[in-house]
C-alpha cells in the first residue's frame, strides 16, 4: 500500500521537475521579449555609452541569448542567481528574505481559509435551505467577488484609520516580537484569506451535499453508528477529495495574491518585489522570482497530491 | 434536420428554464444588462464629461450634484464609473474569448493527437499554471505594454491553461463514448468525428467556463490597473480609480469605495450567472433543478 | 420475546417533494415469524424499498414520512422509539443488504474497517483481539480470505463487494435481514452464488429475512412465504407453495406468472400486463389494479376486502369475496 503511494510520489516529483524546467524556458524567453533595458533603466537617461557598455558586460547582458540561459541554469545548480541591477545585491539573498516574509502571511492565511471554510461549508450543508445556509452562501459569493485590493483598503480604513487599533502598513519579523508581528500580518492575512475562504466554503458545502446522497452513507446509517461518526468518518473524508483539489489551486492563487496584498499593506515580500522588478526591468530578479514562485507552487501541488493519495486509495493505483 | 432543431430547442429551453427559475440569477442578469447598457450609452447616460477637470471642485464628498463626489482632478466619479464599465466589460469579454479560443484549439490538438504532441502541450500548460495567473498577467503586461488591447491579450493568455485542460479532458472522455465509436464504425473519418461529436461537446463546456471566468478576468484587469500596469491614465478604469482614490482614503473614502463596489457587483453577478449555467448544463443535476423538473422522488422499490 | 419478529400494520408512507406528494406505501400490513424467509415481490415503484427503509427508520429525512400505521420489530415500536434506541437496533437486530454493492461501500475505508465498524458499535465491551477475530471469521464465512481485509473496495470485483456488504449486514448476527434486490446489480452467473450464500448464512445464524425482488424464480428457490406488493400495498400473501401451486391467485400475481417467458413454448412476443402502475401522486379509492384487470367489475370501485382463500393464503380482491 505505502509502496504504491511512494511510487506515486516519485512519479509526481519527476513530473514537477520537468514542469519547473519548462518554467525556466518560458520565463527566460518571455524576458527576452520584454522591451527596455535594465541597465539603461537603472543608470538613467544621462548615462554615457561607456557606462552602459560596462554595466551590460558586468551583468552579462551582452552575451548571446543561449549562453545567458545556460549560465543562468548553471548558476542555479550552484545556488547562484546573479545580482540585482536595481538593488545591487545578490538575488538569492533578496529572494530568500522576501520569501520568508511572504510565507509568514500565506501560511496563516491558508490555514485560516481552510479551517473556517470547511467549518462554514459543513454548517451550510447541514442546514441546507435554511436562513443560515442562505447567509453563508451569500457571504461566500461576496467573498469570491471582492477585489482584494479594495477589501484591504476598506479594512485599513476601518481598523487603522477610524479605529486606530492596527497599523496601516509595514511588516515586523516574528523574531522581533510576536505581538508586533501579529498586529502587522492580521489585516494582510484576512485579505489574502477572503477569496480562498469563500471558495472552501462553497466547495465544502457542495461536496458535503453530494456525499450525503451517496449509498454508502445510507449503509453507514444502517449500521447504527452515531451521526458524528457518519459525518466525520464517512461523509467528510469523501467530501475532502474535491476540497483537496481546490486547496492546490488556491495555494498557487494565494501566492499570486500576495502581489496585491503586499502592495496595499507595503509588506516587503516576494509579491512586492515582483512588481518593482517588473516595472524596473530588473530581468534577473523577475526571472528568478518567478522561478522561486513556480517551485513553491509545485511543492504545494506535490503536497496536495500526496494528501490525495493518503485520503483516496483509488488514486494510488494509476 | 427538423428533428435536430426540435431537440436543440428542448435542450436550450431546459437551460433557459433552469436559469430563469432562480430569482437571484434573473436579478443578476438584469443588473448586468443595466450596467452594460449604461457603459455602451455612456455619453448619453453619464451626467458629465469623464475627462473634464475642475480643479476648483475637486475632492467633493457625496452630494446631489455629484452622487459619488469628485476625484482629485475634480472629475465626476459616477461619470467615470459609467465609462470605466466599458473597460471592464471589454476586457472581461475579449480576454475570455482569447483564452477560450486558443485554449480550446490547444486542448483539441492535445486530446486528438495524443502521444508526444499531447505531452508537450500539456506540460507547457502545467508550467504556465504553476506561475500564478496575476503574476503571469503582470509579466505579459510588461511585454505587451499598457493599453486596452494589450491588457486583454495579457489576461487572455494567462487564462489559457484551464481551457486547454478542460477541452482535452472532454476530448478524451467523449472519444471513448459509444456514439463516437459508433461513428467510427460507420466509417466516419477521425476529422469528421471530431467536428461532429467532440467539438460541440467541448464548446458547451468551454462556454460554461468562460462565463465563470468573466468575473475573474474583470478582477484581474482591476488588479493590473490598480498596480498601475493596466489602462493608461486619462481613461477611466475601475481598478485605477480605486488606486487614485486610495490616497484620499482618510478624508474622502467614497471616491475609492464606489468604483470597487461596482467591480464587486459586476463580478458577483457574472459568478452567479456562471454557476447557474454550470448547474443547468450538468447532466448529473438533471431533474433536480427547475420548477417544472421532475424532482427527487426518493428511492422506491 | 414477542411472538412475532415483525408486525407491520396499516403502514402508509408519503414522499413530500416540492413538486408533488408521492403516496409510496398505502395501508400495507405484513408480519414475519422468527427465522422465516419472506419474498417481497412487485414491480419497480411498488413500494418495496420504501417499506424496508421504514422498518429501519431510514427514510430520507424531511422527504419520506410515515403518515399512518405501526411497525413492531422484536417487541419494539419502531416508529415511536428515540433515535438513540433505533440506532442500537440498526445493524444489530435488523440490518440491510443494499441493491448496488458498487456504491454502498465507503471507497476510502478498508473493507475490514467497514465490517469492524458495525461490530464495534454494537459490542462495546469486546476486546480488540476478539473483534478482529470476529471480522476475520465473518470474511471467511462470506468467502473472502481474511488477509484481504486491509484492501479498499475498488480492489474487489462486484460480486466480492456484495459479499462484503453481506458480511457487514450479518456480522452482528441480526434477527432480521432486509435484502433489497441483492443480486440485481450482479452478473447472472454470480446471482445464484450470492443467493446461495445469503440463504446458507441465514440458516446458520437462524436469521429471518425479507428478500425484496421482482424475480419469482428467486422467490421459489429461497423463500417460505411470499408477499406480492402492488402500488404500495400487499395484495397477496401466503406460503410459497400457495402462490406457486394455487389456482386461486390475485389477477396481478397471475399476470406476473404469465409474464415469465417459458423455455418450452415458442412465443413470438413476451406476455405483459397491459397498462402501467397508477400515478403514485394520486389517491385511489377502490382497487388500485382495477384499471389493468381483466376481471374488473363495478365492485372494484370500492376498496377490495382481504379474503383468506385457503388457510394462510390471503388475497386482497373482490373476485374471491363470497
């Protein structure tokens, strides 16, 4: 049994590596198409020809495209990502710092969304057709439709400007005090969790309703076991299979969502970095940043697939 | 021929019936219609000129002359919201059409050809999917540049993978169906089979996906505009209006809140319609929806 | 110990949906002795499954409703017990074998756990080792090697799955099994095997059984008593030999027999009973079969009496009324 699971995981890891490799190709090729020059952009319009030539050579932008690509990949294997033109720092250092900040918002938000979403979904399904169900479903629909940046703005207005209980922006590392850290991430976390929370609620509700109709639930009831056991052992476990699919999609989306959240709350995370780098034509940072994000997404998907295999024995076979 | 059109009518009427059985969906359709008409006839409907600056009357609050107040350049916010609808609806529709068309073609090719072609296309789609959509759109946006057409293209391309996946899945399922096999046994060529059986099936599931993605496309456009990578400044767009108004949040919140509200309402309505359409097209739910449907009778022996 | 295992009196059940009220069971009465096997026969929609579900109080919540009558099971008034008490009886005193083994097992739970679950629920003081041994025994009894208990349902064939469903139903040695068309979803070759198995186990455990089927051949092989249902009521009841040998039969039962294709006769078309079962959303005053009956007279507009045509053989029809 676990053997099958291991094989499945192995297969998925190989697939992920192939996908990551294709990501490097896509990102690199797209980067070649971006108009503008990071060096010119950085030095400003009154830079001399020599200055531009010097820096272009320094950063390796003068080499043939293929060489640049292979150098990049080669560097990656040594853990080197090159230097940022804009920030004049090692890209790997910047990315590592930024990733920590981003993940410290994404993970709590994800957990909040899953736990609350699943609970609300179950409550809605159990009270189908009642006012409770209508209210939950209505708010889930709203949550799916709200522009993230707008929601964040309203929260800032209420909690920071009007009530003055939370800071409007910025970020403090956890190591510098849990209270400070929490007060800074609570709003970004809520904003980031909103859409996924709505999605989990909807998915849980619909898959619980789907499962309630299944014959094996009738079998379980015919066994004389308690309603609790029916809900948790029979319904929820089966209902979780489609919920897990949503988890995979959502985690990727949340990492993308940090672009918006971090720009509203001025959090120095990966998302914020991506915007400044894309705007500033800092090619190498964009390239490596997207790669890191893609790897993060791939890891999330891998975890989701493993969960799948653990929960649904049917997956392990093919 | 006659028979087929009659069948088509029944099918259509079922979808229409299910959709119209939900009062909330009818309401959403009405709201959307209103917003779209307002956007189309903006020059007639809007009370002011969207570009007319009035530096003396800037940053007014809500009032009888300007329902949602005026922005930092004294332009009427309601007027700009009405004009901004043009951007949102155009981007929503065009980008979804781009994604749907290209995605469906790729999915059909992958599903029909199989083997290496399938593997290459689908791995590419996987790779695109592992880059979050908004980052992909930002990235593509930086290549194409600002402007309405470019935004549509950037958002459209970033949404391709889901359509390719759905279409390919459909092709693989439909190809195994008995009636397609029957077609092959009757001597229909592969191409003819594709056109007559597989294509219509894929189209219907893609239309559902498109409707459900309209809201997402609009949200993405708003996000790009909010980040300053969308529509060029003087043109009104809901996302950029929120961004402009953001600075005056403490003093004059309505100029940022109002356009955001319109984004939410529009996306909400599209989502509701999309859900209804999906339920209506889902054969598993057949008979459980709609007032004239047969309904569940429970199990009987 | 009550003198009868099961006594259903005047049971009426409706399904209330948004669109209509369906009268699924209409004043049906039925009784069963301990250890007895009864074949419940009738076409689709006659109310057979509904009856079984109501015995276990498993009618779909909020939709199925018992409007009249009583069900006494082993001295328990099933319709008036608390939910907790009913739960104690389910799977323990009465259990059910469902129609479709493909969907009646939980796909994400090992088959061993699914059998264990019901045993553990009703035998809280049994030790882990004893429980495991009982599960192993049960699996061997239904013909599945006990070492496969850690496998999942999808790893078994349809027939094997039905064996597991049977094991779940029998592991607590209930007094009554409700077998709802246990072979319909299986291949013809496995059907006989499965019936043999159920019959054999039932004898060994001295369990009574209601076998729901529309196959009269199956009834002849396995049942001592037969009840024929039509449009939500029992229209004929008797020993199997009564039904199979008697000249006096309800016109509907007669029609059922005529509809069985005969190997020794060369017929062009299969014999059918003309017409359809009445619309279950309508209340019918007189005999529900009258519309399709060759012998219908004016009398049939009134509710038919139950006539005992020979000792223990009851027919609900005006035709045999003196």
